[in-house]
């Protein structure tokens, strides 16, 4: 079984891509919605939260993990790989490389959280793949909260998108990187806002291909969802992100002394 975790609902956009390539994969997913968003939390806290989720999923029988969160990957991927050296652990990173290849104006906008944009991991990506283009960055307060609330295409959400995207378009960006796994859940209103000539790129499909390389699929497909937030709200929003025919159960979790437990 594959374990996937995120600060909340965002990682389900990655699960969706994994299921498209590996429909027989059994997946257990933890959304730590009670701590969302992760973007402004200190690195030490992010490591602790990531460790708690990893330990829970491994105890549930998962044999590989996906950190379906750019911020948690930047803060904790190396730490978790040291703690669990025999477990395949796949992380996220903003799609700077494909964006650099796609842009025609040589100007790329990266939409992400503060934690991701300030990380050494992101700086290294720019050094490797963006030396000959202009990269404009934008932290997007409120976007994660909108997804967590299931407000995917409301007037308030569209106003948030305009606030953060229009300055990038005005500066010449023709390619936008969705550098948080929550953001692909807003792809439809985003594409309407920017128009068909602007490319929206995320790394969900790339992570799914990496899972194919590293993880042997099970023959008993299924998706089990856990959340540290409100299961009713989580379930309703999860169904909007996943394929319409999926009705996975959502089990509540609680944090106790730094560990995740069934409620």
C-alpha cells in the first residue's frame, strides 16, 4: 500500500494523477487539515508534523510514502529519508524545469507558499534550471484556505486569484507554475482567468510517474482517507477533487503528544 500525506486536501490532486497511472494501487491518505496551511510554519514544526504522518502511515502497512506537499518536502524530505532509509519516499518540487522549457517570453511565474519560495530546495532549482529566464515568484495567502473550505470557484476565490496572478501576467509571464499541491484544485478558474495562451504547470503527473518506477502496485485497489480536521468538510471537498464516482470513507485522526492516532 502507498502512503500519501499533505497539509490537507491538496495532495489529493497528486493522488488523482497516481490513480490515473496505477488504477490498482491501494492508497492511504492523510490530510493534516487541522494544521493547514503549512506555508508559514517553521521548519522544525514541519518536520515534526511530517514525521507524525509518516509514522502513522507506516504503522498502517504502507511500504512507500509520497510527501504530497511542496512545503513539507522542502522542510522534511531529507529528514524522513534519514529516519526511514529502507522506505521509498517521493517528494514534490515546483515544476521550474518544464516551465523553463515551455516559456516563449522567457518569463515564468511561480505560485507557491512562503515556505517553498524561501527554501534552499527552491533556490537550487532556480540555479539548475532557470539561469537564462526571468522567474517571478508570488506567495498566495488564502489559496490553501479556499481549497480546504471547498470554495473552488466562488467570487471571493476568483478575487484571490486575480490579486496574485495579474501582476505576473502584466510582467510578461506566459507560463505559471502551480507550486503547491492545493493549487491544481483551482485550475479551472485559473485557466479562465489567464486564458488559453498561458500554460499552467504542476508536478502531479511527474510524481505519479516516479511512483510507477519505485512502487509495485497492489492488486486490491482502494483509497482510504484520514484527516485531522473535520471529516464531513474533508469528504465533501475530496469528492470534488477526485473522480466523481469515488466515494471514499474519511476517518478522523487526532494529534496526541506528537503522534497521530485514530479518533
